[in-house]
C-alpha cells in the first residue's frame, strides 16, 4: 500500500502542484507523518488505508479530518487482502 501511495504522490505532485492548479499534495503514510499545520494546509492528502483508519477514528476532535470533502480509494480490492496472498 505504501508503494501505491508513493506512486500517487510522485504523479499527483507533478500534475497538481506544478501544473495550473497549484494545489498542495501531502503524503501521510507509516513512513511519513507531517505536522498538524501541514495537514491543515494540504489540499490533497494521499494516505494508506491503515493510516487513514488510525487518524479518522475520533474524527470529531481532529479538524483536518472533519474538513475532508472527498475521499478517493484506489485499488480498493486490496483492502480485504490477507497477508501472503
């Protein structure tokens, strides 16, 4: 999952940050945990399902989570995958 997130980060930073939209793209994975200010300022957050599950619990007390307007799930079929499959 982290490898998929890393691919999206590279691609979407090119398209969204450096393109005409000028939207900030931020990675939130087990390897990268940005500070609260960076999370609040990000336009696009790319995360693994496990990390999102962890931060979205108790979402009422996390302004950066309750401010999310859209969630896009890529490779959803991998979410129920058992280890070793």
